[in-house]
């Protein structure tokens, strides 16, 4: 598990978690003591962080916050190939290995090059209206096409590689990565996929007398979700602000040409040990 040492480290914290600011300062001091050449310590929303990532002024990024903070960091770092680790200060922390009480030992290993890189597939989602491309998103967890404010199921059609797969009357339809299989897809009884699996998971939300099974596609396939309803419909990428859809709009979802690079200190079995802990006791209860 010996890999090149990382000497220029970014430390980014959630700006609205008071604990994150103090912990980030402790992490900064610790990394410098462990031999880091430089440490950039700032908020996840600080423009200088994005500049440091895109200019490769940092070799790796340590994130302090919850899963939302890790998603934000992943979207910043993936295009530049900057690897990420993080200290969980939130609740679930499915994307984290480090906690409040154990980060010192692991970050010491980071400075010694004792870690591995876990590459996780991302999705690319493209919104079309009458064959016109309206926007493109890079996604770590999932794309969700769902009903808007009206409490009524919507009709959707899903095709795979341009061939019809299924029609749905449901509250929504999720297209997720293996990473996203432990997010919204898990809440609607989707399967749990190993984190390095390179597949696309398609799972409906509250289907009504329609196809109700999850489908797993290979990395080379793409799924197109087309809405066929006059009710208010939106889609959201990784839980961001919803985008309004009109009747017959479609979202095409495929594997991205980018990966997220997570820095890992444990073997692959840690994912399942961590998962079992969450399944036994919801930490938010």
C-alpha cells in the first residue's frame, strides 16, 4: 500500500459547522508537523480552493463535514484528478473513513504514502428538450427524476441504449452509481453495490401498479428517462436545486469520463463493516 507521498495538502471545511473550523486548524497544524510542504486551509466555498485544485497547487484534499461536503469536494476534484480524504463531522458519513477521534493516525500515514486510491465511477446527465441540449451535469451519487410540488405520481419511460426498457407510474426514478446505492436508492430498497463497481443502478420511487424492480446496467450502457405527464416534474443531480422538466423532456444518463479518487487507509472489507454498523443503528435516530 506504499504510494507517492503527498506534500501539498488542502484542508476544506463546511463553513456552517463550528466544529469544522476548529478541527481544520488542528489538522493544518498536524500536517505541517508531519512534514507537509504547504497546507491550504479554507472553506469549501472559498474561491481560492477551486483555483488551487484546477491549478494543481495541492496534491490532495482533506474534507471536514458530512456527506454533502464530500459530494461538493468530489465535484471540484474529479476533473483535476485530485484525490480526497475526509473527516466525518456529520451523521451517516458513508463516504468517509476518518472520524473525529481517529484522524491523526491516518493522516500521519497519508504523509508517509501509506494509503491506496479507490476510483469511483461518476455519471454524466444531459437534459434535452426537443433534441436541444439544455445542460449537462457530472454526478457522484444519483440523478432523480420525480414529481414536483403536486402530490401525484408521474408517468416516465426509460430506454437503454435507445431500446425501450420499462414505463413507470411513480413518484420518481433514480439513476445511481455504486456510490449512490447507499444514498437515496437505499432508502427505496435498492440493492447495495460494492463501491468500486462500475454500473448504473435504475430504481423507481413508490411505483404504482407498474414495473417495480431495480435494474443494474453495465458501464457502457446509457439510460434515457423521458417524462410523459402534465403534472409538475423536476430532476435533481446529487440533491442540488431541482431543474424543471416539461412534458416529453428527457434526461440521458451515462458513465462519465471522470472518476472520483478517494484516499483509503483500510482494506475493501471496511465498506461492509461500516455498512453493517449503520444498518444496525441509524445514527440520526
